[in-house]
C-alpha cells in the first residue's frame, strides 16, 4: 500500500511539473483559460510574478517527490514533508482553480489518507514513533 501511495505522490509531483511548464510559459497550453488565476488577473503572463509562481510549482513538485521517497522508506520526516507539500499544493490549486481543479481532488485524497486512521496506518509513517 505504501508503494501505491508513493506512486500516487510521484504522479501528483508530475502534475506540478506541468504547472511549472505552463505558468512559466515554457509550454503553451491551448486549453488554459486566458485568466489563469483570480488573484493574478492584473498581470500579463510574462510578468515576474508568474516566473516566481512557476518556481513555487517546482517546490511543490520537489515536496511530493521527497514525501513519496519518505513514505517508501518509512522515514520519520515523511508526514511532515507530506503535510507541507499538500498545503502548498492546495494553495496553488486554489489560485489556479480554473486550470487545476483535479489538483484539489488529488490533495483531498492525500488529506484523507493522512486523516483516516486505517489508511494512515498502512500508507504514511507516523510523525512520532
């Protein structure tokens, strides 16, 4: 179960990679709404704010990769990494809710795994042993 959950986290990390590529402007997404974020409507897509936010997408990617590695290896820091990555990811998904609604669903799955005792016992190492 832990490996399956870690694979889910790695897939979620890849989605953050797509977020990085589209927000940074390296890849043009024809399906992306013209107003990608309700908070960033006053900025042009090539503005510095979007470049900074693209780095935040990369941090989310790294967070889920680190959390996935921690889950597989049953480290004591895996839950901390998972919580941090999920909070950041949820914030990004809310900012780009038109482009990343499935990110919210994925984050809800991660939160459910952390909160539901049956799932948490099988997939996430405890914060304190």
